[in-house]
C-alpha cells in the first residue's frame, strides 16, 4: 500500500512550440503522457492548464515554476525552452522527493538520448514515449519508501558481503582505468551497486541501462552473446570535465611516494587477491597505477573541498580557462584532442603539484584545479569525491535559500540540485557505456567513443577483468541471498549524503504497518534537515511513536525504539523514554557501523 | 515583494494589496503604457490582466477536474498560495523570502476573518459580498480597499513583532492586584452605569475591556453575554490597533512618542479631545508601523483628494459595526452584529465596549433560516427528495410558519423586504404548491434565491446606514464621554506604569536564577486563548535582556521560526518536539489537563494535509477543534490544553533542560490565575 502511494500519478512532457496558433490543438504539443491510457481530453486539460498557468506565473516572477500543488496532487515542474515537464504524485509524497524524481527522470533521458529537442527531431514520438515509460518505471521500482525519500542508490547490503569482495570490485575498476580510454566505472550485482567510481547521480543513470539489460538477459537464454555490450550515452560538460580531470591525490602522494613503477601497495594487494597479481603485472602504463590508493571515506581534503567556492567550470562551461583539460567538444568533437588534453593535464598536475603543496595551489583562481581538487578524495572512492561536487552545489544554493527554508516549501536541496542540472542542460558530449556481464554481475565503464574501435584496448580491458569478474561473481552468488534481518527492538535508517547510500534494518517489504510511523517521521525530519542547515538533532513524538533524528554534513541517522509503553501525558518529563533515544541510538547503532559519538 | 489579491471567478478584482516592490514589478511588466494621474484604476487593471490567466485556469480546474491549485513555487523562490472561499479566490504572493507557504495561507485566512468581522453574514452570499467588496463608486471603493489594506498591514506588523500574534493568543498584563481592581471597576461602576443609562439608545454593553497596546489589562463580560471567542478578541485587537497604532518600536513610552494618529485617521479620526496634543508630526520618522511609509504617491494623492471630497470626516463617536460569534443555549451563532466603541484613554491605552444592538434578534433569525435553507439545498443536491430532504432542526412546517411571521414583522415597507416576500412566495408555490416540483433537485435554485434574499435583509439591517437625517443608533456621545472620563480617572495614576509594564510584562531576569541557561519561553493556555512570555523587545534605542542589535534579532527570528516549525510537526501529529539548532536547544510540548490540573494521557492528534488551514486561533480555531476531538474520549470532563515552548543554550545538558520545562509547565499559571476571561 505504501509502495502504491509512492507511485507517480502523472507525468508529461509538453512542447509549447508545437502549439502556437489559435487553431493548433493542445494534443499536438503532448510529447509523452503517463499514464498512457488517460483519455486524451484529460491529457489536454492537464497539459494545457498546467503549462498555461506555469507560463503565467513564471512571467509574473521572471523565473520558471518549480513546483505546483493542487489539493489532491503535487507536481514537480521543469520548464526549459518550450518544453514543460510535470511529474505529479499524491499529496503525501514529500515535495523534495517529487522534485528529485523529476530531475532524475529528465537527466536519465538526456544521458541516453542526448538533448531533448534533438531527440524529438531525430526520433518518432512513439519511440521516445517508450523510453520515457521505461525510465519512469525504472525509477519507480526503487526498493523501498525510504529509498524514495532519500533518492538513494540501491547498494549491496554490505553487512552480508565480505569486505574483501568490495575491495576486489574496486580493484577491478582501477585495473580497467589503466586503459586511458576508460574514464570511470562501477560494478553492479543484481541491480545493486557493489563499487563505483562515479558520482551517485551518474551511477544511478548507468544503472538504468544495466537493469534493462539484466531483464533482457533473464529472458534470453543466450547470455553469452550479451556478455559484452555497449551503448552511446551523453555526459554533461561538467560530468565529463570532472571524470577527465586527473586525481590530485595528496594523500596517496604522502602515503606512497610517487615512484613510477612498483607501487608499494601492489604486493600487499596481490597477497590478498591472487588473481589481481596478474592483471597488475600486465600494467604497462605507469601513470594511472599511481592512483591505487585508499583514503578514508571522508578525508581531510574532502572536507576542505566543502569550503571551496562553487566550481566555475560548471557554472560557465562555455568559457573554459586556457589550461582547461577539456576543449569545447560540443560539436565536431575530437576525442584525440580530449585524450591529448587528458595527458597534458596529467602532466600538469604531476608537475605543478609535485611539491605536495598542490591543494593550496588549487585554491587559486584556476578553475581547472578547482575541478581537480574534488578528486582529492582519491580514486579508490571516486563516489565520495563526486558526491562532494554535487553536494557542494546543493549546499551552495542552499545557503541562498536558508532564509526561505523555514517557510516550508521544502524544496531547498532539490532546488539546489536543480540549479546544478540547469547548468547541466548545457551541451552534452557523447560517450560510450561499456557493459561486461557475468550473470548477475556487471562491470559498467564509461569509455571514450573510439574505445569500441580500438581492439587492443578492448581486449585488454576485457581480459584483464574477465577472471576477476568470474571470481567475484562466484563469491557473491553464494552469499548474497541473505534475507534482510528482521527488525529487532529498534528501527533505524542511516543515509550517507555523500555517497547517497542508505543503511537500514527495515525490510521495506509488506507488513509495513508497524514501520509506517517511522517512515513518516523520517520523511518529515529529512525535509526539515534539508531546509535548515543549522538543525542537528531532533526528537519528535506522536501518540504512536517517538523518533530521533540526527545529522552531520555527511550523514543523516534516524532511530526509533520499538515496543515498550509509550504512555505519557505529553507533559515535559525528563524520565520520559523518548529522551533516552539519543543515547540508545548511539549504543545500538555502533554494531551497524554507524558512529554517532 | 508581497501581494494579496481577492478575485471573483470572472477574474474581477475584489480587493488587492501590494507592497511597493510588487507594485513596481507589476508596473514594469505592464510596461509604461500606463498614464500618469489615475494610478489606482490603471494599476488595478494591470494586476487583473496579469493574474487573469491564473484565476481562469483555477476555475477551469475546479469545473473539469474537481481539484484546484493551492500553491506555486518558482525557481527564484517566489511563493504563490491560492485559496478559494466560495466564489472568491484569494491569492497571496511573496517574492522576498520573508514569508513561506504557511504564512501566506495564514494571511489569506486572516483577511477572510477580517472581512467576516466587517461584513458578517453578507459573506455567505457570493453575489452580495462581491458587490460589497467592490463598490461601483470608485471613491468609495478606494476608501474601503484602503481600510482593508491598512488592516492587513497592521496584522502583518503584529504577526512579525508581537508574540501574542505570533502564537495567536491573548497576552494579559501580569499585575493581579490592578487587574482585579479594574475588572471590579468595569463591572460595578462602568458597565452597570452604562446599561442603566437612558442614553444608551436600546444598546446593552456586553463586554468591556482595557487594552494597553495589544495586551489585555482587564476584561469584563456582563452576565447575559456569551463568551467572546479568542478569534474575535484577536481580530478586535487588530482593529483597535489599526485605529490607534502603537509605536511599539520606541522603547520609552510616553504620550509624545505614542502617536494616536494613524492610517485610519481620516477614516475614523481621533474621537477624543484628550488626544489632541499628540499630532502625527510627533511620530519619529522611520520607526513607525510601516503602514503608510511606502505609500504610492498617486494613491496618497487620490486619498487626500478623497478626504476633501468626502467633506467632514465621520462622527468619531459612531461605533464600528462588528460581527462576532455568540454561543447561547440554542447553539452557536456566527457573525452576530455588535457595535464596537473604541475609546482612547491615552495614547497606547484604550477602552473597548462591545454592545448588543436592539435589532439583534433579526440576525439570529436570519441565521436560523439561512442554515435551514443551506441544509435543505445540501440534501436536495445529494439526491434526497420529499420528506427525507426536509428533516432538520426546524421542520419544514415550522420554518414555513416562522418565516411567514418573520416577513410579516419586517413589514413590506421597503424594497428589500418586498423582495424577500416575493422570493418566499415563489418558493412556497414551488415547494408546497400542487403544480410545483416539490422537494426535488429543481428546488435548488429557489433555495439559493431565498439565501440571497435573507442575506440582503441582513445587509439592509446591519450594514447600510439608515441614511442622512435619521438619528444614528449608538450610545450617546455624552455617555461615551462620561465612560471615558470615568476610566481615565480610575487609571490616571497608573498610566505611565502601564505603558512601561506593557513593554516589560514579565522579564527573563526573574527566571534566570531558577532556570540557568533558559533564553526564552512561551506558554499558552489554549482553552482560554491566553499566553505568557517574557517580553522580546527589539529596539534601536535600548538594549533588551537579550542584548542589543543582531543577537536579539537573531534570537527573535529563531523563536519565530521555531513556532512555525512546531506547527509543521503538530500538523503531522507530533505533540512533543525537541530540536538542537545551532547553539540552541528548542523544546515544544502540547498536553491536556482536566480542570483539577490532572495531566491527561497524550492522545492521537489528527494529521492534517499540508494545505490545511493554518494552525492558530485567529482565523481558524485549530485548538478548539483539537479540544473537541480530544474530549470525545473524556466525556463529562472539562479538558484543557496547554503548550510550552522553550529556548535554551545548547550547552545545557538535556536532562536539565527537560527539568526546567517540567517546572515551567507546572508553575507558570500559578501566580497569575486571574479570572480575566
């Protein structure tokens, strides 16, 4: 039932440029409408009215409408050029989640199809309608209500998985990156993230394709012929710049002196993962092997990147500074150039930062280095570093909105992200998504388009990872079937804002009646945390449940004690069990790896 | 960038208010096509043109989808809130980040409340209220709109600066001895004397109260009066504050700084000669209520010329007609006519008298009939027919004979009663006649017509001046003068004390020793609609307890935002909230007690949708409904509802904070249990 209420009730894309004259029927402008079985006159009514009123309001306020509420439904809105998107959910869904859902949907479309206008010039409406429908159903199939609230990535339940396997997945990705045509990648198992080098947003986009091919594979018996596949995808300039910028890894430099050969960690790694040794030794490219380093999830440099000014390269992609590693590639793109630039920038970063003072240097006015600095978290956890960039944008615009936040619009963070996406609607650069599937396990890599024609590179990547993937799959297959533990005397949810991952002991399945108060409280508190930066801790109690929520820059944690008598008079009482929640949460959650101290 | 607009379904502007930024914005968008000289109609036109697509889309959505817009948010964080009351669409806009959706919705509801207080049951007929809000005569329209605009501004100013309007409960002056003396004085001397005078012209003083700025010093209700609802009392305070604005920003109150002249000075000018010494020129620049500071020069000019056109200002001793709720044995009567006399004792101190007017029973009859026809209409539209449709408190035959008598008593002398007579004859023919449709759906239009005619009668009786020449209905000016003098004599020695006391009602200093780390608290008794809180004076000139300037402002803004946050949670069913926000720790508790002070178990609190009416007591009494809801499980017991909100320093251990809260909750009402209301 809860799952049902999550579902988006309406989604449409309306193209006002198709309805300009008095006599043009509204239906001409409807590019896609979900649910498709909606009677055409109702489709016309909704599209016509919402787009019309949206235009009127944006004229009055000189700004596009972002959100529109009716008594029964609420709509996230995006207006861009003549296009008008609206995604409607029932009134109970948190505003912020509706906005994020729409942003994700549009971003996924652009990721796989390029610019919306061009797509509609090159394809029929029917073809694209099928795609919108697929992306929409994909997004709605997230595993639980909590995942929807946080828009979090579906990850493998790390408590059931040997940490060595996670490490192994990370190493596979790094090994692949030794090929200069490989930008970044992720390893997925049965539709869940095992390891990723990309930002949560980018990982989420890649996963859409994976889950589609996964369904296909399950239907097709011939899984071998689908083992390796590829598809064209489109990255925004900021995403690309970000992936192409070389790591400026202060930590790795200080920990492992930059010897061009024989990275010190290599031997240690090959001891634990014997099959890695061979791939490592295949390495002939000394540059990227430098990047093998493991920094803590949140290293100091990560933290400091929060205080950086917003990266100008994102704000102004049209005018890259002279040293920019990425020449404008929007049309007639020359990937050779890009590659050259990539090498150049490697060179630059190695030399300019050689004295270990690189980070401070980066704080200078060079936007290239600002971009780089986000990578300082280290290659091993690319996700972390990327997360910073995206959250940085969120935080930046959040500042502007902090004053309004209290007003209860509840779109603070979503709007923050949205601003980022506005910029992201700038030129898209085609790249290739390469997938290598071993049953439920998938290696997904973002590669330069000519990777596919470069047989040597393909062979290298394929063979270097094949054995490891097989081994990994064999291990995962045996353990991953563990059912989520039944909630004990307490419920918790822990959201990592940087990696966009969620840890919880909630099953997310049916029988959520008991859990519903927790989910409701979590959703409400999450909204308040998003709207007010200074809010750190909260306890809220209704007649049925008391929930404790706490957050830091990097995480949000929610905790509810199950059972026990909640009888109280509501009058202030320090012996009240509700006020013991913080200390209980601190103790109970330690064993889940959540440290609230 | 703020705006509030009331429009009819056909996009006709029934009222608007904008701040100068919004007006500028509209004018820029509308282009320079506007001609100088007639600012008001031209601006009205452009605002109507620009909002028309939204208004029309609203009615299309209602008609075809059965749903309507409640809000829009743009990427630059402009917020639009829409609410439809019958056929009037209210739109409130904010583009400067100072108000959120909830604030705007509250503003809309408050505006509606003020219109109800001013127009009573005329608001029940869309047709009539539309004409009432938008008089044909442009000068009359300008005058009415300006009055409403200034009420709205007064309210906004109070909501932003006065804690009692923040939490929507009445704040009393805490001085038990003086309060008691004053109540006794009001009862034994003032009201008795007024009600036994021959100069009262048939009016009867029901309530008398003394306000020091917005705070209540004493309140007395005569024995046969019903309780004055908190909602009405708060609305009346807004009105008195609008007539005689307090300059609350000046710390040291004195007759000179308390200007008695304000936005309404031409509308309801200074009635009292005692006020003559304080002209508007004494008002310090820039710190007054921001009512007219940003006045558009065109409008100002138009208004100025209006005043000269109008001739002499209205008689200061003329009472205000206000429509207030009455609860009697027979039930609840909303919007019953009263006369309000607001007599300024000294700047900042007012005596308010509420009287029952002689024709009061016409209003209650009209209400009963209106209710009967509304119920009948509802049943008919639900498809019930014949006898089933006519069930109700009043049987249809009762109604018939009573209404016959009522119309007869009105007399056919004037046009209005003649029209009612006709409508009633038509209705009877159709409902009871052999050839008529009887009690079926076809009768609905005739029900509607009866309702409109009844509202017209009500309007005729209570809203329209009896015309020039006739003697106005009121307590005689001499009697009013005597009342004023009596109270002035009583309070003359207290005057300065009261003005200071109203700024420093209770102070945090007295709590610091017992509650180290406590920064602020607000305690509200929702059953009586009263609140207690240490004063939070943010002034330019003197430092308050919270320190000076930015720190005090910061704490004030924190308190304001915490109140709105606690409402967000309350709306979703949470009655206990603690938050750690920056360097502060906030607590909010709502609980129920019975009459003996026994704490009742916390019950379920209804979960409301995001776009529900604002939580408070002024425009929509949430707490009355909450008490009714809660009392269902406590039959036969008087249930009381309390709220406590505290702000502590974040470094204080939580256990200590909670102990403080407990102590405050149990002690706060003890020293000051006054039979004030």
